[in-house]
C-alpha cells in the first residue's frame, strides 16, 4: 500500500488516484511543548472522535542544547503541518518531551503508550532511541526514529533519517554507469568519513571497478594539501569528495592544481554539496552529487516560513513525512495498521523528499537524484530520482 504523502492526494504505486480532504485555509498554529504541558495535536475533526488513532512524537524539547531544542520544535512544527494537510478525522498526535537523559526518554515513551499511542515517531537522538526501543518492543509498538545512527535500527525500529550510505551508493553507481572505472577518494577523518568510506569501497568493488587510492585527512585546512599530494598522481578518472562548506571550497581548487587535467576526471560528492555557496565554486563545475529530489521542497519551505516565520532545518521534512505516513496507514484496522509488515512495504512511500522504503534491517532506502554543477552556480539534473522502486530496479 505504497502511497504518496501529500497535502492534495494519495496514491498507491501502480494504482488509482484518490482525493484526500481539502486542507482548511488558515493552517496550524504553532505549539510549544514543555515537560509540564505535553499537549495533543488532533487532526481536523479528530477531537472527540471515539475512534481516534494516537501516534506519539518523541522529541528533546527541553534538551540542554539550544540548537537541539530548536530542531525539536521545528520537527513538531512540520508534524503539525502534516496532520493538518492530511485532513485526518481520526488521528491525534501525542508530542512528548524526551528530556535530557535516556531515562526521561523512556518515561516519555511509556506515558505515550499508556495514553494509547500505536506508533512512535522519533526519538531524534540515538541514546534516546536505545532507551525507548525495548519499551516499545515489549508493548508491540513500532518506532520510526529520526536518528542517523545505524546501530539503533532493527527489530521494530526504523530509521526515517537521511543515511549517507544511500547517497554514496547512488552517485558512485551513476559514475560507474557513465564509464568511470578508477576511483580515488579524499575522506575526512571523522565518524561520517568512516561511514562514507565503507560505502564508497563497497560500491566500487562490488561493481568490479578499482579503488586506486584513498587518503584521509584531519578536518582542518592545514591537513588538506598533504592528503591531496598523496592522491593526486594515482591515475584516477573519478574522485570522491564527501565534504562540504568552506572545506570543500578549499579542497577542490588545490586538487585541480595538483592533480590531473580537470577535463579527464569527475568530482563526486554527497548531499553535503547541496549548498548554493558550493555550487558557485568554479573548480566544482561538472561535478556530480546525489540528493533527494528537490521539486517539493521549495513549496514546503515557503509554507513553513509563512506559518512559523523562520526557515526550517534540513531534517524538518522527516517529521512531515513521518506523520503523513502514519496518517496514510491509520486507515487500516486496529492492531493491523502499524505493523512491521505495513511499515516495511516493499512498494515504499513517497513524501516531500521523494520515494522511500524501510528495509528489513530498519534502514531507509531512498530514490535520489544526481545533480551536476553547471557554470554560474546552476544545477542540472544529471539523473532524475526514481518515481517507483520497481521500475528502477532498486
């Protein structure tokens, strides 16, 4: 029962289109959640409905970090947009504060399940997911978390987050399909770097291509040149640069001075390249990177800013898509709507960030586009994102 999750209509892949309720004009009001005021967010017409479907949203609203609290509030804002847009007459969202410790996260999960939550969206932080998972598992309540830590996935815990491994596989596979066969990489010596390096090596070697050189560097500008010197003359025709921001804009020009003719090689990146400042770097012209499809994001960002007066963080769409998924599945019968089988439907779902599906191990597979950086900061779609998993052979 793969379905698009949009404000306007609901689809089944390969099936017929059916209209969903038309959203009201005003939009949701911002709600701030605190530990003493957990609140409820009913869908339009859900309040007082005896057949309410309750879904928990566990987020760190009172976390010591101001940045983390801001992300939690943004996720709640996006969740409110989704429950309003989906026009649900039965679904009620139960926001709960996971606080500052795994113990408070566990208590939040217990409270939400005691209040009738059949599904948990969140938590955001890996330690909180670990604390919540056994409680939810014991009560047979699936968890769709926003953490990027793969070690918390599985056995009823699904990760809706953007996993860098998926981005790596997509862009490297595309480069191979375009005839690239000798790959090098410059990798930051960070946990992120370790993850993308593993995915890079696995994708290249599984396709029967060659990894000619991989050099790591400490994440500071002074460490770039020695790593570049070590990789520059190794005879590659594609080089993977999983970096972003000022570091990438420092790295790429040095590489093209030290390395082979820029016309002979292809620079490859991840979603960290999805930055207007990066796109304006002349040394990256012609480079490819993978990213979620962008066609729905501008509208989401515009509507969010109109409602909440600030720009949403990148991950805000996760909460929107999570609530929309929950609303779509809420049409099933009690006890059968939120199961591991319905959530991991191989047909997948589609949301703000394109198609996605949950794998048996709890990871998320996404349909990603490959973008090419053109002169003057323009972006071209080198390879569009898939619109269905079956057609593209995912």
